[in-house]
């Protein structure tokens, strides 16, 4: 396997007396999807914000491309090649797809090159096999899956090395979820490292090469996609696998 693009060693984050992250270790390699899972309060969002440059770590070392880096601002993270797609997507519903893709990064901003932006938008969306009816369609008229596609495509315009997705399939229907999961696989096939936060274990096991479990702000196991649902739930909750199995069997009987 190639050397990791991103490595975390002993990364901690404290908010006053509260330890949100403690001694986190994480490696992200090119061309792999790493799922970050855990219960509410496990530290997933805090870790993503540390990597996105929103929160500075209290301790530990972050290496990107083999050298130590300081992610003290979102701009610093983006300049290195770390892109983040948050759960709210941050799209402007009144603008069309092209305007959203290039918002803040317009081609010839003082005399907008609309043709060049439209061509670039179509090219990128076709590379991703995205199902967008028209790049001149306003975001408000798109489905949830199509909006997620636009948000991911926007992050790819800056040629990142790593893309972080926060709950990319939340509140999507079955068909839209499948569309987004296929898109994540195509992003991986482009050689990017993908960090995916999700509460949906089926989605995680469908696309993740590795599953990293956080519990109470600490590493609590690394699994591959062959891990059973019971194993993952046990690692997330801290319960024994046998206890999780018995609980699920009782639920099946009651159902």
C-alpha cells in the first residue's frame, strides 16, 4: 500500500477541562474510503473540524504528504488539499449549478467567463457520471442526492488530495443514497482519500475500505468492510459482542 497522504499521531483536543479527543491515531491513503463511525459525542465532528482547520489540536502531530503541518485555518487545510463537505452542504438554492460550483472561485471574476465555467462544470459532472439534468438548473429544483453531488463536485474543483464527507446520505431515499455511494466510489477511483462520517452501517460497509471507530474521543478499533454489524455496534457502544447479539436477537423475536 502507498504511503499515507495524511497521518495523525497522538492528536488531542481539549475545550477547557473537557477532552473531546484523546491520543487519536489515523492514516488516510490515496484511493481509499475510510469511514469514521461512533455514537453521538464520540468526537467525529471535532476530528473533522481539526482536519478542516476549524479547531487547532491541543496536542499531537499531523503529517500531510510525509511532513508535519499546522492546520490553523480552513484556508490552510484547503491549500494543502483537504476539502470538506459538511452535512448542510452550504449551497445557494437561488443560484444554478454552475454558480454554486464556482462560488468564490470564478473564472475571470471581474468579467465572468460563463462559457468556460459551464464547460468545466459539464466536464467534471460527466467524469463523475452525475445525474444532473442541466448545469443551469437552480439548486432549489434538485433532489437531495443531486445536491450532494453538486457539493462534492464543488470540492473537487480545487483538486484536493483528501475529501471529508459529513453524513453524505443522511435524509436521502434509497435511490438517492445509491447514487451518492456510487459517486463516493468514483471519487475514490480518482485516487483521492475519502473520509466519510456516517451513522448508517449498511452505507459504511458498502463503500468503506476501512472503518475507524471512535468512542468517547478515543480510538476504539479499526475494521475492514467484512466486519459484522454486531462487531461494529459492540465497538461503538462499548458493550460486549455477545451482549449486542442477545439484544438484537430479542428485538427480532419481539418483531
